[in-house]
């Protein structure tokens, strides 16, 4: 697919972008590798100043960045504005804390001398990022690796080229050197070519399971460290003693934020029987009140999906679920607008043989399950191939945390909306991927954790890698 901005609100082709040439890819690799060598000698504090300036420039260009994001992939303008501010917050946080995170670590050891671990850059990181959060997905990788000193090459989604280039332009305007972040409109064959290049030492992908399998396969074949953040079927568990006012205020937002096109969206609502009917009625009421329309209009509360193929895929999944016995409790009707709108939909009565039971529905569709015990809720939450995030509502936060600890996911929020901040690690388990982005864990994702042991003189009683030799080898004899 060619790179192009096609406004999902009115289906207008705004601009098309040519694929990168082989010469452009090779130039990016050469420039990035040269910068990697230079960064090894540069004080981290200098990069921190630039990263603070990136945050300032993002805020300075907030209006145009937000508008470009909305036109690229359709999200509500206020959500795009919030995304720009979030990425500025992430840049500032890593500028403030990045150096201390990778400070040398002393190691207590019986080895001769003093031991420490030093964390340093490893080389170019290849980034493959999706369309649903065009700036946030970049910043999750960019900020920590920029501080470390790893240059980056970005292959963004084909339908968000304007956002990708604008982000790279802001980074350049902020004073980052050539090669710090190079946005290229690459084909998948070119991504593989980059991964195979010895100057590339890490690969970070956020995307589909299919894309993750292909990229991780290329990385593994070439022994390149990689992190994968893939899909999710996040549970939203409502225990019988939950505060239902809070539940009802959060549940619809957890499903419809970004038109439900979020890996960590709550997609399966697992509700105790004593509050099930109340929950479904409230969710219907909230879904019925959203207003579809131009996402640039402040009065709009339901944006279009990102593109026609995404809408068609979701409709096909809903049709298959209904054919397999699911009940449409609300929605699944056309919206009389030209863009890629999908009516918020509630599916119930989904049994284990239904394809919706084990598929991620990436859009404004809520699957609601009734359970009769806490154990049943936990078992249902874990009975899926993914494990990214989740939410638990309980009348007692401590008990909610006990339930959360039994959920097989990378992140769980108790009595609150799913949120993301730079100090919080982001990632999952099972088919949701591996590794973590952001926080101190994310900053260490592509570092060389080098052990250095220094001593004033060798201890001849301590040989062979720390094994004590009772009968040391004799000195060599020379004739």
C-alpha cells in the first residue's frame, strides 16, 4: 500500500507520498551509524537539553500537529491535542530522569577489584509504528533511545505519513542532529533490509500480531534484540460490590476512546450477575448519546474509524459473531454519513465457540459477559490468547488489586481508567508481545549493559574466571 493521507471523515485523498529510495535508506543508515559513534562521546546532559527543546517545540506546534493527526487517521481533535501534550510530557520526563536511569551501577562481588555495570548505546534502532497514536507511538521509543544515544529510523503506518513527517521535522527543529530520527516511507522489504544491516542493533514494533511475527522473525534471524507490543483483548471486570456510578462513567469511555481503536481498550466486559443488567442498561444509554460527525468539530463525540478497510473488517467480525449466536444488545446499524463511521455496538451471549470470544475487535464494539463468581471472572479474563492490559472495579481497592494480580496481562488498573505516563512501563505477555516501553525498563531496552571490573593489580590466587586454583600453572620456561 502506498503512503497517503485519506481523510476518513470525508474520504478525501489529501496527499500521497512516494516510497523511499534505496539511496535514501542507505544514507539514513550511514548517517545514523556516524551519529551513534559521535553520541558515545557526547555528555548525556547535552541530549537532555535537546529533548527538553523537543517538548517545547511540540507544544509550540500543538495546533498544527493535532490537526494533522485528526486528518490523517480521524480521531477527535481534542484527543489529538491530548496526545501532543502527552508526548511533550514524555520528552520532558526522559530529559529529567534519563541520565540517572543509566548511571553506572556498583556491584558487590568477591572478585578482585571493583565491579560496575555501565549502560551505553548499541546502535541504530529500527522503529515500526502504527497509526492509532501517530505521535505517542513514536515518542515511546524515541525519548528513551535519544537519551541513551541510539539513532532511530522510523517506518510509520501508511495512512499517517503527514503525522510521521511532522514529528520528525519538529525533532529536527528542536536541534536534534541528523540521524537522530529519520522518517522514511519504507516498504516492508526495505524494513527487512534495514534489520539485516549490521548497523541496526535493535527493532521496536507496535502493531498487529501478523506484523509482529514478520518483523520479529527478521530480527531473530539476524540476532537483533527486539520489543513487540501487539494486540489486546483487555478485560474490564466489574465485581459485585463495585461503585456502579464510577463503573458506568468509565466503561463507555474505556471502549469508545479513539473510536475503540486502542490496543489497551477494554474490549471484554466481565460483569458479576447482580450488577449485569444495570451495567448493560447504562452502557446502552451512554452509547446512544454519542454524536458522530466531523472530528475537527468540538461538538462531535464519535469520530470515524481510521480507514475503510478497518471498518469493513470490523463489520465482518460482528456479522460472524451474530451468525454464531451473539445477541446485538445495541447498535450494529449504519450511520448516514460519508466517512468511515461505525455505530457503537454491544454484543452479549458470546459462547466459547463464537469467533468473537477469541478475536480482537478493534473498534467501537463491546463484548459483555455475565459471570456468577469471582473465580469465573478471573478464568474468563485469562481465557484468551492476549495479555496486554485490564481494569478491575471493586468496592475495596486492595481486594481489587488481589484480583488484578491474577490476571495474565502486563498492566492492570484498579477502580480507574487505563492511563499511560512516562514513568509507567508499557507492554504485555502472551500474543500481546514482550518487552516494555517507557519507564526505566524501556530506557534499558536497547543498551549495552557492560560489566567493568577494575583492580590495581591481579590476584594470582583467583584464576579461570573466578575459580580459585589451588595449584596455579607454572611460569612458562623459555629456552
